[in-house]
């Protein structure tokens, strides 16, 4: 039995094919833009969840970093991307830290 027919019979969905149809070839400009947007949304969700776990309101977090509530809201909804400095201030205000480590598999 050929692989394609076997995949269809097992109801395996080719996600990459769908993504290529929507965003173009892997590595293309449209692919990279979509990938960047996905990372931005993922990071916004991480920050929102961390704020909630810390028991802070958007206003309280904003006060801790010297910003206004609207700025925190925009970050959490993916409408703005914080600068690296702002990101570190937010993380610190949440009682967290950023850790950068080498990946053994890549070196």
C-alpha cells in the first residue's frame, strides 16, 4: 500500500501542506511573517498567564514597570510587541527571570 493512501486511511492530516498552501513555501517571506506572528501571540499569552498567576491586574503590572494599563493590554492582546528592555522589566515585575541556555543538540 502506498504511503499517501495509507495516510488517508489512517486519517492523518498533513499540517505542513496546509500551512504551505496558506503561507507559501517554508522559509519564504510570508512563511517567516506568519511564524513571527505566531511567536508574538505565544509570548503575549505567556505574559498574560504569568501576570494572572502572579495575582496582578494589568494596572498593577503597569505601575510596577512605569507604564499604563493600555500598554499592558496591547501586549497581552498581541497589538504591540514590547522592546527587549520592556520585556525584561515586565518579567522582573512578575517575579520571574529570563534564562538563555545553549541547546546541546545544536552545538
